[in-house]
C-alpha cells in the first residue's frame, strides 16, 4: 500500500505506543498545536489498568508540572523522603531528603497513564487510535516515512504519512525492531538472577521503601497505595511462580525483611505473582532516519533502582520539545543531539543499577568475598557523609550534569 491509497492520511508526527513516553510526547505536541496520531495495540482500558511501577523522581514531576500534566499526581501521590536497608537483623534508615533536600514521589503508573490519556484526548483533542493491529514502519530513511496498521473495527489497512515517527512501544515493539544491528548497537547485560514480583492487597508495612539484604536473597517492599503493596523476592531466573505458595512467600518476606526492632509485615491476599529476569539493554543510537525511540524501546533498566519510568519521561521531554522546535521554527539542534543527550543519563542510571545490584544480591551469591564487599559498601553508606551524598544523588537522579 502506498501513500496515494484512498485510506492514507498525513500528520506531522506518528507516535507508536501509548505508554508514559509516547503520551507525554503527544501531549507536548498538542499543547503546541502540532498534530499527531498516537497508535496503540492494546485497548485504552487495558493500558489504564496495566500494573507498573510508580516511583517518580522530583525533577520528572517538575517536568510534568511545567507541561500541565501533574495536577492529579501532586494531589494524590505519596511523597517519600527516606528508604531503609535491613541486614543482619537490624534496620538502617537512609533519610535522603535530609542529605539533599530532594524527595521521591510514588504514583502508580496506571494512574499516570490515565491522566496522560485524558489530557491528550479529552483536554487537548489528540488523535489516539487504540487496539490497532499489525503496525509496520516504512521509508524511515526518507523525508516522508509512513506507518501502516490494520483498524480493528473495520479490518481495513490504513496508512499514515508523516514527517517523524516516535517509537515508544516497548522492548518488543516495531520501533526497536526497526533498529537492526546494521543500524544500531544493542548493548545488553544479564544479571543472572530473577525477581518474583508480587502485589499484595495489604497496607504498607513501613512509611518508606525497604531493601532486605539477606543470605537467602534480596527482598523489597514498596508502597503503591494505602491499600496495596509491591513486594519483590530474589529467585532463580526463569523460575515458575507456581513454585511459590503464599505461605512460602510470606515466610521468606518475613525472614529477609526482618529486623529486631521492626514491626511485622502486614499480610494480605497476593493478587499478582510473576518472575522478572533481571537484565538491561541500551540501543545506541536511539534514532534512525526519521525514527526516534523513547522509553523501553530504546533502553531497559531492570527495576533494581526504579529508573525506567524516569528515563521514559526524560526522553519524552527532550523529544517532544525538540519536535516542536523543529516543526514550528525549523530548529533541528534538539533532534540532532537527542540521542547523545538521552544516553548520558541512560548510561549513568545503568551504572548505578549495576552498583546497587551488587549491594542487593552480593550476600546471596555464596561467595564470601562478594558478601564482604557488600557489607563494606553498606557500612560506608551509613558512616561517610560523602558516600551518603553520592548515593543520594544517584538514587534521586539529581546530578547537575549527565
């Protein structure tokens, strides 16, 4: 099918993927009166309910606020000022707001996506097409790329010609697939561990994030709402969630997060159990021709440091602003430097994720040397103000330059 087909249509930008990155780009474009089309293979109902993490760094919230996209977030989100490491049966609270003056927000990603969809469609009149099938990208190395897809309602093949394509449809989407090894380098790192991701209908057991460093393996506790808590348990990669009964899960959580002076965990029904194999990847460069990747299409950071959503928003802010600058005034500097600018923060976050992984998992490796260096890192964190400040800067993403 060609652009001359009766079912073809032109729009300046086609955004593939209605996650935080794609929807933020769409909102930035519409706020500047730039037309675009957002394509999504799932239904609107599905993306507004899909469980995802929700730790958002303060700079990212400020970026959403400047673009009029954080009204509900700042009303409803929880503000976190500390985290707590638990090891050797003791509690070690790290108050990063006291160190830096900055904090985290916790706002479940489905709520953020709901806000962004509403702003894009109902408030800014954006064109979003859900439940599309068989999306394909064409002629990306020309000045007139095209995106074709099948409309679910009619079964007809549709073609959109455009000036730019934003690939924000995740690790398995057509955006990443388009950057073949001949067009980009994909750097990948596998940690060789898994995390059993759990969602419990239970009130949080602490007022902050908990990190359990234990010989049995890592455990994590992250509040999602006053009624829901996310837990993680280190497990073998590729493990079957069916191997983990509720009794076994709660027993391990109590053991790995236990502390002599800490309150017991609040138990509740486990409504989600899935195993995540911990790995990272980076696509470099994040562009090809008129295709620009954003979010998980361009880079995946294992949830070790809760950085994925923040990198997606960072990409979207830069890309949305750069597209507006080009389409409104012909300024291509932002688009030219987009990949290089994004990747500086991406690689910094990847390095921190690797460092933190050794803290989380070193004592469970069965290697006395790794266990010794893990505890050395933890002791330094709580005895050296310089080490504490460096950790807080990376944990919060507040470095002045990347």
